[in-house]
C-alpha cells in the first residue's frame, strides 16, 4: 500500500491510497468483505456529515503497465 499526498495544493489536501492486488477478483472480494466494511464504517464525506474533512472519495482501478522497484 502507498499513501500519497499531492504537493503544492493551496485550497485542499489530496490524499490517494494505492494498493496492489494479485487479481481483480481478490480486490472485489475485499471490497465486499466484513473487514473492509468494518474499517470504513465511520468514513463520511461532506455531503453526509458537514464536519467531515473528506470532500469526496471514489474507487478507481488501474492496470500496471510497467513496474520498477529499486
């Protein structure tokens, strides 16, 4: 897992959580799991709770075209 924060944003902080999975099915199974639900049950965006620091969130999936680790 990687947690990234966009640099040089003046109006807000943009945080991205990046995870790598063995398969799309493994990821889908995790999204539907009780573990995921328990870990995210208190996460609320602004439209659900005005006091939340989260403006928006969404899940985006990517294919890895190339990987290099030093």
